[in-house]
């Protein structure tokens, strides 16, 4: 079996490491994976681009949004694309050094990345711990000293041989980060061809469009063409082209594969309009909830007109003026 | 003159503090400002909502993208909106304790937030410093010890009475963060009315739309109406409604004020379609570059069809297949 290097953001024990472990398991039929930590995402992009192996990069977090520098890096990469999307639950365990249990945490240091500390404030307060910043949660676990507490992903327990003081100590459950598994583009083409003839029936595509014109209606003109083709978008955002203020690229996630005729037709039309395009990733469709949007889900405030029971002159009420600032 | 509390993310010396100082100067004709650091953004939102004063929150960074949790917080706030947008250059100085100059940095600790450390790697390497994470850049400067170096915003020098070892030591110039100045909505209405009759001629608006239907074409249907009205968008993104996977809100920045008749008409039409809407901010239009998008600005790779010189069968070339993954 092929040996494949799978690069991730180190040190060992990061959430990206956890995503890489999940990916290695999922793709076990394709090869034996050597998981390799690298110091930053540009190093991962370079390693994949120079065909040393595949990579895992953080893509989107449901609380923080897109990991924009990684998105920009993928747009700008010459020969890298994504072929799988892996989701990791952002959950923290509290660890102590093996055999050095702490019976009274009061005043003891607790270390994690500042984001990790911010996500476990209740646990820190209840145990009267003293927050101490670390360069990463994984580094906090790796460098843990007796008498101290570290917060990190559950995999750090086994990796660094630590005792668990508390499980799932984060303030809120439900945070998660999605990662893309990336490879050179010809490998992605092969893997997609294989997936197409295998289990997967439906795919999602992340694609970037750059119109060479600006002004009112530019986006609407693109979306018109997607609408006519019946393509469903699940995410859409504008971004300046890297390093160029006042320019626009559009990153679109669609419920379709680029080799489907209706999608190909759309891309042909857009190409003929001189729009720059690059497909960033194609992966099997995720199970996603599709709840009807009910009034109870709406944020507080705002306006929402019930057209059946609306009154004349609704536009002139104080609350409408206040919510719309007109 | 009125005394107005202006809340920002502490401790003293953060980039948000710098933004708050800029805002206090800009709005000096309106009152005497007391700048008040708070521990997190929810505390700032609460202070503003309970009418204790105004606030400053980070909104968008040109490298990292939107500060999504702050965006979600503003969407969900009952009585807060933005009325000014302030931009801060993300530049770092290297500081030492006054009177404790370091002649050889080799092996000495340098402290900053992990993001700050990651943004000054060249300086750290060239001076053979040893990186040490802090909970924030401002805290690193505040807690600086003799023989150590801290990296932080330039205002930390004066605030914490430090010597400057190096100015603008960040790896790359040109990073900046935009902040919104926020207040209770009726105050924003007043301030907007004043701005309208003062210097400002043009405004920008940030608004959220939530259609209660999903499926292909939902976004295109909204953008159609904006296009017909000739409204220019400068930023557009989709976000799940906070806490509800698979639902969609759309956050749109437009080159117009909501009280302009063409914009009001658009909002009336959208309201009549049952779309939930809330204006998040209205502020005087920023000077923005508007470069023509030239081929040299395009990211590497991708496809871009020159329709004048195109060949038959361009769709079937290897490079097109590879870039579009079809």
C-alpha cells in the first residue's frame, strides 16, 4: 500500500491533528498515512504543492466563521484543491501531569491558547485557577508541569500521557471546526473520479469567481445564472482579491458537482463573460439540517412584516424607523 | 459639555483602545469622553444597551476577514447600532522596561498574544528572542519585566512608560482593522440626522436580511431588487442564524443611506415579501480605492477566457478540466 504523508498544523495534539487522524481513518483504504506536524499553513501548502503528500487545513468554524487566511491561500495556490471536508467538535479536557493529581486548584496556573482560556471561563472560575496564556492548546498540554492544569483537545491525554481532571469543560457545547483535506489538483481529479463511481451520489463544490468589472448588479448577474440552473448555494461571501483593496472575489459553496451538466453549463456561460474562475474543493455532500426558518429563530429586534395582518402606514411607525434607521 | 463613557476591549493599550482614542478625537465636538476598558465584547454590548455610554467593537480585518462573533452580537442586540467606522493600522512596536535597555537580546523572552508573535517572526528570529505567549499584546506590555521584550500597539509606550527597542517590527505592512462605534439606536438616529445636515454627503449601510424561505434563487431574488435600484454592494456574506445550522442570514454593506428614497423603496419591497431586516450601522462613506481589475491582480491559476482569441473546444483542454475540477 502507498505511504502518504498527511501534513497538519502542529504541534501534536491540535484540533487540526484530530482532523488529520479522522481523515487518515476515513481514507485508510487508499494508503498508510504518516501524520506530519508543520509550523504553519504556508508550510502545509508548500509541502502539498511540491507533491510531498496531502494536507489538512482549517476552513470554517461555526462561531468564528471562515478561516480567511486559509481561504485566501487556497485561492492563490497554483496546484492544490480540497477533496474532503472533516468536522471536529471543539471540546476541551482539563489535564494534569500523570501521578500529580491536584486536590485544590486554588491559585494554580491553567494554561491554554488565549482563545481556549476564553472558551472555558466557567471551569477556570469555579476552580479558582489562574489563567496563563500558551502559544497553542497543544503546546500547553505538551509543556505541562506538575501542579499546573492545561486545557486542550481530548487527544492530548494519550499523546502526552496526562491525567484527566475534567472532561468537556468548555462553556458552551456545539462549537465545531470544519477542515478541508487537500492534495495536488490531479490527485483530487483522480479521487473525485473514484468517489463518483463509489458510494457518493451527491457532492458539494467550493468555487471562486472574479468578475473583471465592478459596480451595481455584478453579483446579481452571476447569481441569476445559478438560479436559472437551479443550483442551491449554501454559503456565499465577497472578499477583496488578496492584497488589492477595492477589488472583489466571490466564494460560493454549491450543492452540486462541477461535472454535472447543469453546473458545467453555468461555468461555460460565466467563462464566456470573461469571469475568472477556480474550483477550490469538491467533496461528498454533508448531512445538513434543513430547518424551516420560523419566527422564533429570528434574532431579537429587526422588522418582520406579517403581510396578512399588516396595517396601513407600517413604514412610518417608530419601531420600523428605529430598526431600519431610515 | 456632555460626559460620555466610551467602552472598549481592555486592557489599556489594545488596538481597540487605539480605535477608541481616534473615535473620541473625531467626536470631541459632541462631548467629553471617558474611555473605559471592559473584559469582553458581551460586556461592551450590555453597557451600551443599558445606556451607560457608547462602545467600540472590532468589525473587519483585511487579512482575517470579519470578526464574526461581534457581527453576530450586533445582529442579535436589541437596541444597538453603529454610526461610525474607524480604521486602525495593525503595527507593532518592540518595547523594553524604561531604563533597562537590552544590548544583546539572544535568548531573552519576547511576549505578545500568539497572533502578535506570529506577525513579528522576522524581528524575533533576527534578534534571537524566545517567544512567550501572553493573553493580549496590551497585557504583555503592561506586565513587562526588565530584561524582557514585549510587542504591542505604539500607544503602549506612553501608557506603560516603556522604551522603544524597535518601531513597526511586523513582518508585513498594510494590515488594518476596522472598528464600529456603537450606541443605542435612538442616539444613532440623532447622530445620523446631525451628520446628514453636516459635512457628510454620502453614507454606507450595513444591513441584515433573513428570508423565511430557503432554496435555489433566494439570494438572487434579493439582489435583483438591489440591482434594479442601482444600489452598489461593497461586501456580502451569508451566515447561519446564530445557533441554527442550516439557516441563513445575509449581511450586506451598501453604498447608500437607508433614508434615500431608492433604498427605502427596496426595503419596502423586501419587507412586503416577508423578509426579516435590521440595519446594523450607517456611517459616512469611506474613501476607498476603486481600481479596475486587471489580469495581473488575478490569483495564480484558475481560468480566464479571452473571448476574442478563444479557441474552439476550450472547455475540453486539460488545464480547464484541472482548474474547474469538472
